[in-house]
């Protein structure tokens, strides 16, 4: 992907994106499998995240969303090959730190928990089952702030309070917590280091709607304090509630990057896959996209969505680049012109 | 104050037999503190009922009782008019196999050692239907959209959505009269959700099976089911409040 397609303007970034907190460019992750097979988990991903901004990364399971998050934290397994860059910049920092090339010692000592906080997918599994929440939170506070004794006790209480974790539940073990409280405990851990970037990987899976709303509202509040939030989710309602911008991922690539109000409202999504995903919602037409996502180890040549797309044409035999926020040769145009016209065009050429 | 603990609100004129009838179910994991108290719920033949409620209200426990997978402390379960004669391993095979179950997490519901085709065929082989099992497995796989290339794989080689498709096929293998879907789509994206609901509705349209769909996504269950019931309390006063299908909702699939 050429650099000019990735200027802040074309990726629909807010004005603040001139000094993004996180700049990802041409991020590509390949897994080498036995027998020389290669899995293209993430391909050519570029995005910017500004302080105080929330970007939601949405897509079907297995599209590479979580691999992207692991790459940013340097947590990929040994058979992964990563290229591109993901630069994390503090305020007033000129060069920043490339998360993809930083060594493990740097990541462990200065990045994880300190500059990037991870809100995990399964809080119950993220917490140690044999220790109380207080003990786990105190350990993190001690490691990240150096507090000791009475100061540590107070700081632990403050840390719990920031994620609205009730103080009278601190002496409970993870299995004694409801899903919502376990989520808050995990969020409290992620917030301890006051990291400017929060990475939330499916933070609402398995929670009921009220808890989903509360969890994303809390994440939003932490974002509004000036952090950047990258939330990875398959829950479109949660994404609509929390995000400033939406990045739709399909088969390892970002196929659409748009401001959330445009995406969920008018003019609506422009990539046929993004439209299909939205239309599958029970509050919309509740119709699935035909077929299934392709195998990341066996991607079709050209546009990976073309085999499932009702707008596919000859031109779709080449991979479309992300330009103007959409990677599609035949994107949907403004909502007014869609409907019958789109269906007419949609017939295969 | 004595709130009504039970309220039947079947469709008017429902004289037909009930596919599933739960009467005054008290159930839980500690006799002194049951999760459900005196809950009743009936599904008519072919009826789809959505069971809503917050986390921890006991809706999954009720689903397990309905599927004969959990023995209630009190109350009775009737399947097709017949009282359940046992629960879990004591349930007679004919009753146990009359209910198909799909759980929330396909990873926890699938034997990691089995290929997807063996997973789908398991109920057929376990009930001595070896003859024709291969054909039936292919037919089921086609119905849920799994191609031959995926059938030879094991759970760790497929996505959550693909594995849940196999679990739905497995639940349909013995042509159940009642389907219990406990948060079947909670871990799935919108498109896979719509696809699996369409598979279930297609089966129900052909077989006339009843459905108990448990979940916390009101929009989904109101769209999917003929009516929804809401489970409240859980613990001291379990009460069901029933609502008909949302006016805007149309049949899925």
C-alpha cells in the first residue's frame, strides 16, 4: 500500500490525528505453519488513533482482529512474522516507539501496563483464580507505581474506585464475582499504569446488554479523560455506542474506515461487506451474508470478499486498496442512490 | 405481597398439546437457596419462545431443566404431554433425544478430539443409527453451511462461528421435537447469528419443532420468537412476564 493512501485525511481521522497517539502503517502479520503453509492473519493495516478518541475494530470471528491486538502488545507466538510499523507517541515525543520492533525487555518494562493497558476478552480467565482481587490489584499497583505499605493500601482502593469496582468486593476471589464485576476488576488492572492507550479485546463478550452498555460507557469515560481506546468487538451495538470511528476488518484487511455516525447512520456503510454485516442485525433486515469468510491460509486472489459479494465484477480480481476510507472497487454510493439501483448494479457482470 | 409466580400466556385458543411444559419448577445448585422458585412455562407444538433475563437470573438453569440436563428440586417437566421420567443420565433415551440443545460456547460443547463430521454424527452413532449416518451428516452439514473441507477438521482448526454451526447440526441430528438454544449466538458476529437463526427456523418450519431460545439480547429474541418471557428475581421470587412478538418483527430466515 502506498503511503499517500494513508494520510490522516484519507483515513477520516479527526483533526487531532496530526499528532496521533498510535500510528499503524502497513502492519502485516503472517504465521508460518507446518508444511510451508502461510496464514495471512493481518495484511497492510494502517490506522491512526488520537488521544481522547475511540476506534472500534469490527468484523467476523477469525478475521484477524485479535492478532492485530496481540501484535501491538508484542504477544504473538514465535511462528509469527510481523512487518510494518506501529508507532506509539507520547505528548511532545518526536520519534515515539515502534511497538513492532521494540525488544521484549522494553515492552515488558515500559510498555505493557504503562503505555498500553489491555482490557482482556475474558476477565474471569485473565484474573488469577487463587488470589483475591485486592491482592492482584495491589501487586499491579506496587509494580507500576512503587507504592508500599499504607500508601499501597490507599492506592489499591483508588485503583478499584477508578473502574467502579466496589471496595467491599476486593477480598473476593474471581469465581465469586459476577461477569460484570470481573470485567471491572480487569479494567481496574488495565487502568493502574495510567496508560495513554487502552486496548480492549472483545471486552463485552458474554455480558448481558445492560452490562455491555455499562462496560463500554466506562471505557468511554476513560477515553474522554484523554486516553486513546482501540476496542475490538463483534458487537456492533457496542461499537455504535462507544466509537468515534469504525474500522471494519475482513480477511485480515481493513476494508472500511469511517466516522461512526456516518457508518451507523447516514450515509451508511460503503463497503458491501460492512453493509451486509449491519443488515444482518435483528433490528435491520436480519439477513446473513451468504457463504462464510475465507480461510486466512487460503485467500482468494483479488478482493477476498468478491466470492460473497453481489456487486462483484471483473475488476474485483485485483485487491482493492483503502482509498478515501473504503477498500472496494465498487463501493456503495450515498444512501439516496442505493436500494433498487444498487440491486440492478449488483447483478454480476 | 404475593406477586403472581406464574402466568401462562400461550396464544389464544391454544388447545393443542404442549411440546414442552415446565410446571412449578424449583431448581438450583443448593437446596437452601434455589435459583428458581415455582416457575412455569409452556411451549406449544411449533411455538418459539424467547426467555430473557439478566445474568444470573436462572434462565440457563431453566433451559437445562427443560433439556432434562438438570434435575429440579421440585416441579415437573412434560415433553409432548408425557412426564419426564428422569434427568441427566437417568432420562430415558426417547425423551432425552426429543430435545436438541445448543449452548453458548461451542468450544466447551465440542470434544476437541473429534472432527466436525464425527461431532455431528455423534448422536446418530450413540443411538445406534450407524446405517445412513454418513448421508445424514452430509445433509446436516449442508444445512448449516459447512463444506466438505471443514468437516475433516477438528475444533481448534475452525472459528467459533464454524464450530457453532457444527453444534447446531449436531443438535438437529436426531430430529428433536424441541430445541433449546441457550445463548446460541452470544459469541457470534451479526452475520453468523442471522445465518444460524435461519438454519434453526428452516428446521422448525419443516419439522414443526418448538423452540426455547434463551438470551439477553431482547432485539434478537423479539425478532426471532413468537413471544418472549422475562425471568425476574431468581432466588426469592422467580416470576415470568410474557410479551407477544414485537409488532415490527417478522419471521426470521
